[in-house]
C-alpha cells in the first residue's frame, strides 16, 4: 500500500510540474534509491512520506521563475542529491553541477545520476570554497539544509554570475539568523529578494525558500579559506 501511495503521489507531482513520463521515471529511480539504499544520507525511508519530504520539497523551487528558467545551476552540499538531482530531472536543458565535499557521497551521486540516465549533471567532489572552476558560472545556486544562512551566502556568492540567484531552503523562520544574513549579504554582492512559503504538503507548513540576487561583484577576498566561513560567519 505504501508503494501504491508513493506512486500516486509521484503521478500527482509529475502532473503539477508538467513532467514527461521519462522525467517521472527518473524521479521514481531517485525515490527508490532514497528509500532502499542504506548508503543514501537520509533518515526518511517510508516511500509515500519520502515523495513529499524529498521530491515535492525539492521541486517546490520550480515555482520561482529564476529556477524554472535556469541554464546553469549549482547545488552546493548536494548530500543525497536533493534538490540537485530532482531539479536536474525536471530541467533537462539546464547544466547542473552537484558540489559535495564528502567523497563517498560524491561517488554515490555519480551512481545515481547514471542510474537515472541524466546527461546534464556533473558531480564535483570538492568544498564549495575551493572550487575555483565554478567561480562566477552559475545563474542559480541552490542549498538545502546545508549551514547557517550567512555561511550559505558566503558559499554561494562567488559561484554566482552577476544577476544570478541563490535559493536557500529553510524550515521555520529564524529571525536572528535572517538578520545576520541580511547584514552579511551586501558585503558579498547579494540582496534579499523574497522569502516564499513552500506549497503545503504534509510537514511543509514551516518550509520556506529564501531568494537572494547577486546585484554586484563579490569582493576578491571571498571565498575565504575552506572552513573559515563556518568558524567565523559573516553578519
């Protein structure tokens, strides 16, 4: 019954986002790995719940025009491939880089991308701060459950091209952290543009997408050395 419920939820998700049969199958492959493979870094294994917690939540960003129209997307701290692999399936014309510093997880992402048949994905086994080749290349950077928001801003800003956007997945609003992010943003060339509640599904009542735009060049001193952003966060 759980599998039937998960399949029904997948069909609904595909209809909401106007996904093809092939794209729905790719999401199904990702879902199966998330619920069945003990190596995937997630605590949610029940299929029907996992559809919403992993896939619906990831694809919620498609409601943002900057994401739906992305041509070069970088997912920082990809972990189990969320939201990066789900968005890569939904946006086949976009080039998607999954940045993951833990080698075992990066290797798993490569396996999952091949299993899903995604040809628009590259996996970067590096820390975001150390990925020099990615500097200034992304029109969208995504991050989900990665780090305190000022830290995420520092990771993302150097990777964004001018006019690009960071989309940061957050749970319940944390006003002190948001204020720190607002203080940090201008020094990185970023401006807060929107905090959008995620469309309701079970467990999503406190989920939000925080959108920052890159409005000026990030100073050359960023990114700081790997690990410094977490030890001495801006803001």
